C-alpha cells in the first residue's frame, strides 16, 4: 500500500549523519531522513523477490555509500491462508519462459482484454565470475518484452560498462535481447555494474519503461595478501614478562573480505636467533599483534631479533590460500638492570699543594648497559674523607670515567694525604628488583706534595697611628711576614716595593720600619690622613717566592701650620660706614688646631690702628673697616695678625692690600675713583688726558697733510715726457761685470802665453778646479798684435782642435779661459 513502511536502514558516516540524504534505485520506493524505507504508491510485486539498492550521500563531501536490500515476496494466499477473490493466477506469471530469459515487462488480462501493469518488474542481480576464460562474448541473460509478438522491438543497454567508460564491457543483441559480456571481469577493478535496459519500436518510440540491471562480479582468490611494509621495526624492554605487546604487522588482501578469499591469517615462520628460546614471540593470527611468549629477554645477550611473519588468505589454509611474508625486526631495549662497578677497589693520586682544577685520579667503572644512555652514564659521589670539600668527581662523557678534581686548594702543612671513599651510580635508577653491587664503592688515596710557598703578612693591611712630625730614625713598627713552609729552613728578607714620599726604611732581616724623613700630614701623598707603603717579603727557596704587605700610617695632626689671612686684596670706600671688608683665615691643620681665629691689628706702625679697626663676627670671620672719617683714595697695605686655637697656638702676620676709592650713593667705586685708587692723583689724571688729546690731534693733522700732498702731486703738470723721466726709476744696463771687485784680475791670462815655466815649476799637490792642468799644451802660432777680423774664426777653430786633441785641456768645473782676441777691450766669456 502507498506509504507502507517496509524496514529501516541504519547508516553512520562517523560525523553525526548531518545532512545525509537517502535514495533508492527504484521509483516505487523512497527513504525518509531517518532511514525508513516505504512504498511511494500502491503497487503489485510480480516476482518472488525484490532487490533494491539504497544509497546514502553527503552533499558536502560528495561521499556516496550503497547497500543492497532484498525482499522475499510471499503469496497473498499463503500469507493470509486464502486466495484473493476475483483474481486468478495467470499461467507463467511468476515463472520465466526460459531459464535465461527475463520478462521484465509483463501484462495481465482484464475484462476489457490485455492491458499494461501499473509497475514493471525488478530484475534480480546477475552474477558474473571474475577471470572467466571465455569464450567471449559470453551470454549472460536474455531480455524480452511480451509486445515483441505484436511489433518489432529493439533492445539496448546504457550505463557504466556499456556506453560509459569502461566502454563495451557489456553489449546486447538489439533484436533477440541477449546480453553478453565481452571480456574477463576483475572484481578488484570494479565489483558491480548498474545498467538500464531499454525497449523501443522501429521508430525509436519507447515501448516499455527502462529496467535496472545489476551485475555483480563474483570474487575469485586471485590476489595474495600484501603487507603494508616489507620491514617492520618494533622494540620491547629486556626482562619483559610473557604477554608483553611488541608490535603489529598488517597485510591487506584485495579480494573480497567477506569471503574466505580476503580473510587473512598470520603466523611466525622463523625467529633469529633462537636464544634463549626458539619461540620467544607469538602473533595473533587475526590481528597481527606480536607479543612475548617466553621470559628471558636480555639485551646484554641478544640485542635484536629478526622474525619472519607469513600472511595467508583463505583463513590461513596453507593448501588453498595464497601467502606472503614480511620481516619484523624486534630491538630489545635496555633497562638499568646492571649497576656500575669499579674495576678495582682502590685508586691513588698525587696533587701539589695550592693547586686547583687539577685531575689527580681517574676512576674506571664497568657497566654492561647500553653505552651513552642514562642507564650507563655514571654519577660519582664522595661519601667520606673530604669534610672540607677539597675534591669533586666529574664524569667524562666519552669514557664514563670519574675524574677526581681539586676544587679547593690543599695545604701540605695541614694535610699530607687524603683517604676518600667514593660511590658510583647511574643517571637512571636501577630497575625494579636490582640491588647495588658491593663493587659500586672504592677507596681513593691522594698524596699532597710540598711546594715552596710565598711568605705572607699575617695582618695585611696593617694600620698604625702616630703624630705627624716625628723625627727621622724613629722606629714605627715591625712589619714581619710568616713563611708557611714550616718544614723548610728558609730565611725571609724584606724590601720596599712602594714608598711614594720616600719617608720609610725597613730592616731587611727583621722587618723593622723606621722613618727616613719627617712625616707631614699636610703632604700631597696623604689621603684622608693615611699614608700607604707596600713592602716585599721574599724567601730563599727554590724557586724563590715572595709576598707583599701594605702598611697604613694614620697621621695625627699637630699644630704645625699658622693660619693665612683671606682675602689678600679688597677695596673700600674712602668714607666709613658705607661698606666693610669681611676677612677670614685658612689653616692647613685640622680641628682642634684651626679656628676659632683671633684677628688683631699690630701696634706698629701706629697709623694702622689709627686708620683701621677690626670687629669680630664669629670664630672664623671678622670685619675690617675705616676708623677715621675720610681716607684719601689709594692702595694701602694693612697688616693683620691671625692666631689659631692650637696648643700651643700659632699666629701669622698677613698683609691685605686695600684699595680705597670714592664711591657712589650705592657704595660702589666710581671709574675715576678706581683709577685714583690705583695710585694717581687728580692732576696726574688730567695731564694724561690732555696728552692723549694732543697726540690724537697731531695724528689727524699729519693724515690731512699727506692727503693734500698726494693730491697736488697728481694735479701738477710734468715738464718732460713720462717715458724720458728718469726720476725714481731703476736703470738697467747690459752689464757683464761684477763691479769693481770683479775687475781685479790679471789681464795677462787673456793674452798668448809666452812660456809655461810658471806653470811647470808649480809645487805638486791638490790643484784647484779653476786652474789649468799641468802638462804640455799645444803651441799656437804667434799672431800679430792687431789681428785681422777675418782671422777670428780661424783662431777659434784652431783652439777647438787643440782642445779636442789635448786630454788635459778644459772644460772643467770652472771658468773657461780663452786666449787674447785682439787689441780691443778685454773680455771674459762665461
């Protein structure tokens, strides 16, 4: 009946089924959103079974899932116990005409004759085995309509495998309706096909509604199981109990998993090595989980197992199933089941005193756990023998050895040897049930060697207090050093290292310090009343060693400095009561040898107390002022006696220069008054000003006169031509001489020499470069006294040839001397 509920399908897409829609491959049935399958309208089911395909699809992900629903149709009479009234069973209505012929389009007879049914048949699925050997094409089924007796009908199929890729896997004889498969099927390539059969007349007009054909490929065991990985890696702790999970291997079979063809089973084929048992592991035949089955896993004996695993389909039947193998590598991981042990029970070492960061002993241990892991890394501790913390033990990260290192200097005079007890453990705690070995503790003997240590001053810095000014040679203190080497007979000698003022001496043998000069607290070498000197103490060891000590001398002040008056200069008005001079004093000493000060005027000369007076302000300040009503402007030296408060007190007579000057109504010195105060009277000032005015007037008149004279010189007409005017001009002539001094020479040198005796008879020696060389010279013919002018060229040429042939002839670094050239004026050519 229409709307009748048939069943409810259940579907889960692992995402809450939001938006999932359902549909069927038949127009006669629909599926609600909750999965309820119901009839879309009233219909009669002509076959004994009804097969539907329900599809669930997600519009967002476009995922599609299919499920087949099969209904077995019962006869109404069988269901109700009687036959329906007014209806007879038609012969052949529920049976096929032939075993391979389907009649999807059936008609039944009514009172008015033959007419179409309201609905068509649903064709049961067609099963086709995969990998068929043919021959091809191979007939699957024949489809025909009852109307083929009345009209000619053409049959066709559409869908994937027919007119959609893969193309022409199936075809149909358009006349007979026989459908064929054209090639072997592969279920792993495609497990089912959905086709639609069509029936049309010769004009292409639809005769019957399209019919759905479902073709299922029957699976054959044609695929071996394939492991996801050819090699699997797993691990298990050593000492694990039986049943401990190790790893999982997985093999997939492309055949149908719902049949024995795709049901895979696992087993272990071999185990290498077979120690301590040949069956250390087992595998779950269905899940592929490998677990331990025996105890005795020990990494120190076997670090790795290689297990060959076989996967077989047909539910593990080795006679019919197909098999494949993979390798499982099982690594036995380390646990801290071996405590570290010292290789020997005692160790020894030696260290010089006063040395730090020195490795004195190496402790070796044996640990059979995995190297460079927390189970192998050693940690060392000193449990006794070092209460002062002189040593520590550091671990070498490469060798795992313990390095006993000095971190606090040891003293031979205090400890000549140490007996340490050390313990070693691992970075990781021991595994459950494992106890520490008695070999995890050892003894370490460390000997200390004596070295020459430097003397030291027990009190450094040493401070002493004394008054300044002690006389030279005074013994101040004994600054002695101590030699820590008590077991060595050594002498210590002292010397000065730093004495900035050179005030001190030290005895070289006993360190007694005396003064070499008077100590002055007011010296520049004193900082905050303290004088510092550094001394050196050296022993005679091999090699020698030395130490330094600083002596600080605090100098107590004595009253050895008289006060000085301040300021040294001042000015005051010539009339009293307008202003005063504030005076004070400075003292290089410190309290109580400074103020309060006493200021007083001396009695001599008497004019001081007559003209001036001092009034006291406080202990450090006083005022100097005029006693008389008027004092002439000028500079006055006023002596003042200043006395401090030391014991005994010291005084000093200081002179202050006071400038007395006229003042304005504000009590400030006027300009004229300041000049007058410098020592000049009014008349002298006026005379100076008059002289300045006269001098300026004379300068102005001289400038005016020079301007006027310059103007007259330019306007006066010259009496001669400017080119012929030789006044104020420098006359240049072609003078070749050097003046009268240059003309004092012997003219005979320019004439033909008559003899060479004066040259040849010259005493040998160093010759001047401007002299002619000694030796024979070519003789020239005697020329007339007044040669013809035409002979000059011959004369020069002959002289040139003679000079070229004479190795002793000029030129030299001197004047070139030529012979007499005629009776004219003598000439010298340079």
